[in-house]
C-alpha cells in the first residue's frame, strides 16, 4: 500500500484581472499522478514556476485541488496530521516573537497529543533530540538561531503530530552550502528511524540525486518524466529532463550516441496562462518537430517501468542507441 497516492491532481487559478484575461486560468498543475511507497522518497524536480509548490500545498490540504485527489494509505483521509509540510524558509515558517517551545508545543496542544505541562515539555525535548538539538533551544527565539538549526526546528515541529509523510518543499534552498548536507543527512536518518515517506521538492538536482528513490520531472504544470531515480538521473529520456540535467556536473549517461551532451535550457518557462499548443515544451525543445506543435503527448510507459511524455521518444532513443553501439565497435 502506497503511503501517498496523487490521482490526477489539477489546480487552476482564475486570472485576477478584467478585460481580455477574464475567464482565463493559470494552469498551475494539470493532471499529475504519482505514488510514494512507504519509507521512500519521491523527488519532484523542475524549473521555478512549473507547479511544484502547488502540488505540495495540495498534498497537505492548504489548497483544494480543482480536480483529482490525494490518498493516504489508499484512503481519502480527513485526518490532516498524516502529511506535514516543511517549507523553504524557516524564518517565515516560525513566529519570530514566540519561543521554540511555543513552536513545538502548539501542535501538541492543538491535537491533544501531550496533556499537562510536564508531558508537553518532555515531548518537546524529545522532538529537539530527534533533530539533534539540545533542550536549551526551548527557550530561544528564531532570531537567535542559525538557519540550519532553525530548519531542524521546523522539521521537529512537523514531526510533533507523528505524520506518516513529510512534504519537503525546497528544504535546503535557503541554507548555506556548508549546512545543506547536514540537513540532508538528518532527513535521511529520520526516514530510516521513523519509516517516514518523503515528497522532496527541489531544484537542486544534487540533493534530489542523494535522497530520491523515484523522480518526477515537471514542466509547466505537467509530469514529463517519471521513474526510478537511477534510471531518470542515469539515463534521462525526455528532452526536457536531458537539458535540465545537462547543467549538472558529474551526471553520467547524458551524451547522445555521438557523445554530444544535450543543450542546456535556453530562455524562460512560458506563461502558465498562455500554455503552448501541443507539447508544452516544444517552444524550447531542441528536438521539436511539426507534430509537437499540434499534439500534446501523454505520459507513456516505455516498457521498463519508466514513463515519459514525448511524441518523438521512440525515434530519439533509437537514434541515440545504434550510434552508441557503433562507437563501441
Ligand atoms: N495562489 C495563486 N494564484 C495564482 N497563481 C498562482 C498561485 N500560486 C501559484 N500560482 C502560479 O502557478 C504556477 C506554479 O507555481 P508554483 O506551484 O509556485 O511553482 P514552483 O513551486 O514550481 O515554482 C506559477 O505560474 C504561479 O505563478
Ligand atoms: Mg516553489
């Protein structure tokens, strides 16, 4: 049984202006489905503005889907505790004027999880211990704590209600390079100890590579590639994934048959209101053909358990493979 199942999640926002824009919508997320097995990590990667945070908000019920649904352990739960969010910026996630004790004890009080001051203190200290912080952090306020430590506090707060899964929306993006790895290792350690499932949203491919079991690649509200992390990072199929990963040093398997790496992404993501016709990526795709301007590809299984949405997939991969064979002989 999967910890999280996202079924055809869609979120459209009305465009808030009159005149020509009236009645039009922002396609924040369009028909996205994925599964997260228990104790595993699904990474959602893609450029800014492609709908990752909107998915995060739908998973934790901060935003109601336009259509589609989220299942926890196969059921549509009313229980809001099951999936908790850790977001990018711990300073805005925590109340500056309140102590860390307050941050940790508030969810306990709201959900009636530890009654009495002594029990709440004990649990708050235990939560700090889980994230490697000493009990004397209870009396501190966010202003006097470093970013890395403060992000640990938001993780501890998310764990207060004993969730089954965490949605980590750019958890390391606001941290100094030197403390990113510390947080990643803490998250991996907590996952092993507590059996947590993670949805990791990040534009930092190195972090996704380090943590993910599976990867979903998003472009303009849609999934374009989805599969095991090893396959997607080691042998990306979709032209968007290939270009996205081309910018990352040290990733193997990115050259085509002639050893030419895919071009890095040029230009910006198009407007989520004026979605390009056909394949949404065709305006930036190095392999776009006429058909790509007319027909929108669907996410298809290529037989090895991985999925990609590209009309030219068979063609492009069969061009790459024989050339690779030639080179070896
Ligand atoms: N509350 C909102 N109202 C209108 N548009 C929104 C809202 N939230 C997000 N969007 C739009 O939806 C798209 C996806 O945004 P987001 O999910 O934040 O992307 P990401 O996290 O991948 O950067 C963007 O075009 C963004 O401007
Ligand atoms: Mg975001």
